[in-house]
C-alpha cells in the first residue's frame, strides 16, 4: 500500500517550484482553510481575503511535519527559502527536506515571493559545518553552488502524503495554483501543516 501511495504521490505531484518562469506563472496561496466542498477549496489567505481553488479529481494532500537540522545531512536534496545574507552566506528562513524519490525537483536558485527579496534554492547538500552555534550548508545545483546559513530560527520540515480528511477548517496550507483563462484557480496538490506546523515556504 505504501508503494502505491508513493507512486500516486509522484504521479500527481507538480514541481514545488520551477526554475524557469512558465508562460502562465503559478499563483502561490498561503493561509488557512475556510471550507472544502467536494473539489472546491476555500482558503483565507495571509491578507485576509477568501480565495477559491478548484482541486483536480485526483488531487493529493501532502502533510508537512516539523523536522530538525539533524534531519538534513550531507547528500540530502533540499529546498530552502533564504532572506538576506550574513558573512557571505544566504540566511535560511526555512529548509524543507525532499524524499529521495523527489531528488531534482525544481532544482536551481531563483526569486521567491515569501518575503521581500527572498530566494528559493533547491539543491543537493554537499556538506554541513558548524560555525559559532549555527551551521553552514554548502549546496550544489546544476550550474551553481551556494552557502546557506542555518540558524536556531530556521524552520525545518519534512513531508509525506496524508489523508484528505486533514483538510479541515483552520488548517494551515500552502497551495501552488494555476490561473485559468476565465480567472479561476486550479490545483492538483495541497500542502497542509501537521501537528501545528505552518507551511513555512
């Protein structure tokens, strides 16, 4: 059953991010669930507005779970949102650890919209070294390398498929939707924070 779920997860999983901006840029929605009626999900976004998203018939629900820096490790493929720099390294706001079967997803370094001037880097962890209580990751992606500073304030998450019943009112979510010609939004995946974890990306 686990193998079947993993296969469905990958088949339905769009890239978390795309290194090259598509013709129809994704709409990233961060907020909490107001209601789910059939395939129609209503989210109160971080500005307080209600946003309606039509979910695909075979939509997936991915749970985000709290992790630790110790979960990262050399050789892991990770994504990290960074904001600003310190001592020549980008400062990680969050790190999400991809399962091995998602290695290469959205690989690269590019602009992100979580905060002003934030960046997203999806890459392989070449090494991690301690520095003055923090840790510095050297991450490598096709065509480049970055130094990422992981501090005590950096949020680390892992994720795996969960049941659709987790889409309850008040649950924190992160959705990457596509705008259709009529202006409506559609999505094939919903990322939901588990056990009080808010999706940090």
